[in-house]
């Protein structure tokens, strides 16, 4: 996948040139600021929320959508990814996380976001969702595969977690299943 590059300096707006940096190669460079400009992107977390028995997966519907997705959210400045995963589950579903495990990451070009996927184990069975959540449901692992949004990054993360092999839509060698 070719990632779009920055063309202009994010600080002063000058058109960037390519300049060689030892051990890095050709890097965008601002001649006004006299600084190399490395890629800037958003970072977010998505969570496969499991119950303590690890038998069920919680999925949500959000913002008027009719398909189920994973709980997700952006990482705040200065926040660790694991802390963001715990915070987002607490904020959106009012569930306490008792375990966090990193699964996989994938750059999602449409929103210029590096997505970091985790499995989180929660205690309690009854979420109390905030206003961002339209509805939620606990699914068996098999039903979660069926009901998660088709052709989505959420589905790629879920199937990768459950089946042990990750397939992404923008990787011709490993497309979505």
C-alpha cells in the first residue's frame, strides 16, 4: 500500500522537498524551518470486548448505523494505547476492564489513522452505554463473525483474533475473507 506523503510543512506551509537523511533515506524537508518532517497521522484503538469466560464478544451499533462494529476511539495526547482502550470501554459502555491484550495494528488510509486493536476482558455483563452508542449485544464467537460489519477493518481485526491470521482490504496478498 502506498501511503500519501505530506507535501507542505505543517508548521509554516512551505512546499516540502525531499532530502537525504542518514539511516532514513529521502525524507520530506522544510527549507524555511530547516527541519525534516516525518509523517503525521491519527492513532486510535479498537477493542474486541470479551466477557470473563471468554465465550462472548460485545459489539455495538453507533451513529445510526445498522451493522455491528467494535468499540473504538482515538488516543488522547500523552495517553498510552492500553490506557485508551480501558478508557474507551469505560466511557462508551461503563464496563470495567480487567485484562488488556494487544492483537494487531493496521494503517487505515481513509481516515489517516493507525488503528491498534486489543482484546479487553470486562467484568460484569450489563453495559450502561453512553449517548454515542445506539445499541449493543453480546454475541457468541461464531455469531460475532456473522454479524460484524462486512468488509470492515473491525471484521478484519475480529477474524484475525479468532482465526489467528489477519487479512486487510488494501493488502492484495492478504485481502479480506
